[in-house]
């Protein structure tokens, strides 16, 4: 009897050890890894035409800081093998804003020649909790606009949202997620460069100071006399 | 016979060209949807308000009521302001619902419910174009974001109807 008892317990231990061993690699496999098949590239596409300011201005983006608190900012989606970004969200946002400012000749060539320096704090980039039937893309950031001469600064908030259809096939799902985040990024960039908050911040920061760009005007720009 | 066929084809093309602008042209140039505020006592997360805002914008785009749906706080050209709308509102009531009541009694009892009021104003002179009241009820087991989807759809539908009635020549 004791022999049978010990045999039974040994078998139980062996079976449970075997099950644990089998479960371990599965648990590891659940954690998605970035591969070329599940990596998407987010781009702004067409630059967003910014609003017109009263005086000619030059902006410079000093840095973009991630304040989302997300330990894996490049992982957009964990389910179904995961969906990853090819670049850090901070780099994508910086590129999007720079692209739009550059297209309108509002981007300074360096920090020294800029009138206003932007520090962007990214709060959300990617998918947010939706209804479960669709994808809810959201890009949210706050920018500190600083006058390089006076040192004064103002906060400008911007957010972009997008809702895209859900998908059953993984290929379609990835495509929809990509389009959705791109649209949210476009929306957030537009909200920033065309927002009344930026207009008010620029007006408040340029009050009483000369707002003539410190850098030389470009070839396409007509030289204007400084407003006195 | 040949002349008749040519005339028929030309007629169809003419009808198409006449019908096309009617479908595409929107009376309003831009619409700005604002984040809805919540009345005191309404226990809804900011995530819900965010999602509703996104859904409302999405439904406005789908409805083709306006040429462009702009984000909250975006500048609009002065020339477009008289033909631009601003939609703002308040979530006045939210009831979580009761799964047990809904399952045992049925007939609409224990349903999750949401009431909201919205104002549609003209951007240039802030004239109120219409006031909307929306009441949505869903099964308490469903996600509250589905309720946001339904509310946004109903709001745009009612807005479209109200604006069409308001612009009808008397």
C-alpha cells in the first residue's frame, strides 16, 4: 500500500510538472513580439496647412516627451499576435508637426533662429478603449509654446480621434488599425496647427515683442519690414 | 429608333448630372463638435465623453451634412463662419440599468439609459439653429460605448431632420 501510494503521488507530481512545462512556452508565446509582418508604419501623409498668423513666425520643436506612462509605447495592440509601430510615437508626432510647419515655411532651420520653441508632451498615441465593434484611434498631446526672447510660455492642447471599422482577418485588421491611427494623427496635427489655442498663445506671447524671424527669410518668402 | 436611343441616353446622363450636385452639395461648410459636458450626478467616465465626441464626428462625416467636420477649437475662415455649425451639449441623465430586472421583468425595465441635450448654433452670430433632445436605451449587459454610438447616430439623424425643416421655404 505505501508503495502504491508513493507511486500515485509520484505520478501526480510528474503529470503536474509536465503540464507546467508544457504551459510555460505557451505563456511565453502569448507575449507578442515585433516582426516585419505585424509592424505598421504611421505617416502623416499630406501635410496639414497651418492657420495664418498676423506676423511672420518661425517655430522650432525642441523635443517630444512621452507622458503616456505606457511601458510598451510601440505596441499598439496586444491581441492576435500584436501590432507594433516601426518608430517611437514621439518621433512620429515630431515628424508630423515638423512636416506641416515646414510645408508652410514656418519651421526654423535651428533653435537659434526660431521665435517660438515648442516642447511637446505626448499623452496618448494609438488605440483607446472602444465599443469592441470598431477601432478607436486617439492621439493627444500638450505643447508648451515658449518665446525665446522673453522666456514666457503658454500651453496648447491638441487631440485627434478616429473611428475605424473592425475586421476579422488579421491582414485587414492591421490595415484598419494603421489607417485609423494615421487619421487620428492627422486630426491631432490639424487640431494643433489650426487651433484657436495656438493662435491665442502666439498672440499673447508676441505681445510687446518684435516677432520678426531672427533667421534670414527663405528664397520663396518675401521680405517684410519689421512691425514697429 | 436610333434618335430615340440617343435621346434616352442623353436624358439619363442629364438626370445624373442634375442629381449629382443634389447628393453632394451640403448646405453647411463646416461643423465643429465639442466635447459634451456632464450634468451633476451623471456618473460617466471622461473616456465615454471622448468616445462620444469621436462617434459624433464620425456620424457627422458619414451623414454628409457638412463639407468638413473640424476638431474642437479649430479656426474657421471668416468667410465660412456664416455657413458653419457648432454643436455643444450636456449629458443630463445616465442610468446604469439593472441586469436582474431586465432579465426577470423585461419590457424595457432595467434598461441602461442616457439622456442628452444639444444645441446647434451658427458660428458667425451664435444664433441657435436647433435644440436636440436624445434619449437612448440599451440592454444593461452591453458596453456603454455602444450606447454612445447609438446616441451619436440618433443625434445626427435628428439634427439633419431639424435643419432640413428649419430651412424649408414657407
